[in-house]
C-alpha cells in the first residue's frame, strides 16, 4: 500500500481515509450482524438490509441502467443471486450458531477461494506451490478453529453447519467476483451494486416469508441500528469506497484490506460481545490469516 500511495502524494490522505473506513466498517459488520440476529430472523434481516441498500442507490443509476441492454441487466441479476442472495443468506443463518469472530475468520479464507476459482475460470491464473500451500494452511486453520466441536460432533451439529455455511458463502462470493472481473468490467459500480442488492432482496424476503413466517421480529432500537449500519455503511458506503480505491491501490493492498477487517472483527467480537479468547481461536485464526496473507501476497514469481 505504501508504494502505491507514494506515487500519488496529493491523494494520500483521501486514500488512507477511504481505506481505513472500509476495513473498520467491514470488520464491524460481523459483530453488528450478531447483535441484530438477537432480535430479527436471519433471512428477513439480510433481505431488508439489501432492499434498503438498493433503494438508497436507485436514484443514482437510472441513466446508467437505460444505457445497458436487457441482457447485461439480466446477467447482473444472476450475479447478484450468486454474490449476495445465496451467500449472504448463508452467512446470516450461519452466524446464529457461531461467534462473530469465528465467522469473520472462516470468511477470511476468501483469498484462497479466489485463487482456486480464478484458476478454474481464468486461464492466465496459474496455481503455484505457494498458492497451494496457502490453501492447505487455510484448511488447517479451519480444522484447528473447530477441533473441539469436531470432537463432540453429535452435540454440536449446528456449530459445524454454521462453519460450513460461512465457508460456502466465501466460495460462492469468490465465484461471483471472478465472473464480475471476467464479464462486467464495463458496468458502472453504482449499477452493479444497486441491481444486485435489489434483485437479491426479493428472493431473500420470499424465502423468509416461507421459512420464517412464524418467527418473531423484535424491532428494538439495537435491531434498527444494526439494520441501518449494515445497509448504509456496510453496503452502500463501503462498496462505493472500494470501487473508488481499486484503481488507486495495489492488489496486495486490497488483500491486506480483507485481513485488516478480519482483525477488527475478532477484536470486536472478543472485546464487545464477550466472546471467549481461546487457544483454538488464536492458533486457528493465525493459520487462516497467514493463509490469506500468503494467497494475497504478490510475489515476484507469481
């Protein structure tokens, strides 16, 4: 990040500020979601979050939407289902059963998923020994993180399911992002985010109506705060800042962004939500973060 900033000294303050807002806000979303889930059913919660985010962006994309063909808009809707609809539903359901710090650490395997998916979908993305070692290191971290639950599997099936849902969501988002890189570089960021959030909110709310119709929703002040935080800051603001940052910082700095938001999530989970700081969390977390860092590192030999 430092070398990228040095090339643009006039923009340093803006870049640093945007970068910090992104990783601090995204890091906070895990703990905020955990708080909101105490009052709201998970699918209804995430569906309303995406609906609010899309409606906020809607006035800014009308001209851009008309400039795109129906085929492009249809593909964006499909990608929205893959990038937001399924994975965010999985994340919010999974977070009911595991600590927010665990969820963030499990999702930090995302850079490893991107390597594997990129190799499958983008011919120029080669798998190297370094990348394969990163994948193995991340898997080892996951095993260490949940080894106590694996030892008592019959008593903790929900915990295991929560972990699998978080890992699966990271995999789906990696597929979607590789497809966006391959096919959607010409689409303005506002349009991508708005169409994806709006189109994903409808099936999420529909499934919520079918599966959570009898589940109580308590619109407490903390639930409203969590919803607005996630919709406005965790989705609208951060995604716009991210798209502004991408051409201004290096790929390695983008990788570090994901690691920093995981660090914030773990600290908030332990410090604010009183989640236990165990040896498994420390060792497993270090392995997962090391794998993500290794996968993100732009080595000279690729």
